[in-house]
């Protein structure tokens, strides 16, 4: 077991949540956040005092609002505050490392301005595994689609670093950093297995590349 990596029986029964559209946290992924809103400063401070864990989740534009705030997608991802610094102007620069997805079992009263839920982790028993199942990704197809997608988005990329990434880290990183629509991000989050996520990512990259006016990418050497 890696240092600071909780077992399933030590996951919190109540968690603070950070709703943010278009932002994805996945198990074993690392999400940098610049925290400046008072309620999320409070969430960060409370998390530092109580296990260093809170969750990312997306607002759902099609879900009705509740007494606690805008409607939410029902699946989010719990993360652990794995790095932390405070700026001179009172912001927190943090990294949240993904632990486990969950479904909302119940929303709880707000605390210090931020929202809280009772999570149900049972649908995602493999998320805490430090050695995940193979993604089954078609790596060359993924890299070809990625080149075309980045060209269409006018992104620069460190291709040497991309080539060195193991398949699972590559899929997780791309799923989190590519500027997909919130519903597409949610589909990546809710993919049942790593192989399903890799297939969904490949399809999204190919659709994104095909939607541009640029010619398709060429295979990487």
C-alpha cells in the first residue's frame, strides 16, 4: 500500500464537494486547483483538518436545482489533497489526487458555504487499486487521433513526454486535460472500466478531429 493511500473501509462517509463544470478528476489522476472563492477556501481548510479529502463533481444543466444549489450529476470522484501551498494574497494552490468515484446517496446541509454529500462507493470497487487493469488502448490509433485533435485545437504538445507515458497514465491524463464538453467529461468519468474509458477517449478525439476543418493527423513515428 502506498503512503497516504486509504483502504476502502477508511473512505469518509460524508464529504465536501467542489462542483465545477468541465473539470474532471479520475482515480489516480492529479488535478491542480487554484482555490480563491471563500466557500472553497473553507472546504480546503476543513479538509486539511479532517483527512485531507474532498470531491470534484460537475453541475448537471439538465438536473433541477435543490435547496442546496444547482443540480448535479450523480457521479463524482473523491480526491486526496496531496500538495498544498498558500499565496500571499490568500489563495490556495493545491493538487488533488483521485481516489475513488462515488454516487450521491444523499445531499447534506451546507457547511461554511460549501456543499456536502453522503457518498456511495459501491459501484466502483476497483478504483482504489494501485495496479489498475490494462486499458486495452490502441496506442497508435490514440496517438494519431490525438495529433489531429491537438492540431485542430491549436495546442502544442510535449510528444517526447507523451510517448514515455504508460497507457493508463496517458489515458487518465488526456481524459482530464483535453477540453471536452462537460457531458463528454462525465462519460469519461462514468466509464465502467479503464478499457471502456480508453475506448471513449479515442472516440472523442476522433470526433473532435473530424469536426475541425483540418486534414486528419498522420501516424506518429
